[in-house]
C-alpha cells in the first residue's frame, strides 16, 4: 500500500529540471538544485536550519529523505 503525504509551500522560484526555491511556513528558505552528471542527476538541497534540533541531526534527516527519494527515483522495477 502506498501512503502519500503533501504539503503546500509558497514557491519563490521554479526552473524546470534545474531549481526549486521556496520558503517554509516558519520563514526558513529551501533551495533544491538539479544538475545532470555522467552518473545521473545530482540533487542538492540547501536549507535554513531551525533552532530546536542540532544542525547535524537536521542534516541527517534531510539526507535520509533525499536518499529515499534517490532510491525511489532510480527504481527501474516499475513498482513506483
């Protein structure tokens, strides 16, 4: 069973196949870039950290999300 979650963000800028830049509801900025390489597409996400959790914990959490996205996007089984 597939579970879908969504959130609405104010998009500041979208350049197809290149960039997504937005501001979260708490005012923190997120910048996601997509760069084509010989090995595939490099997704780089930069964000303003929040003040409740250590930066390394936040980095690990966001990295886990990107890792899961990479695995999903690279899946060639036809399941996704």
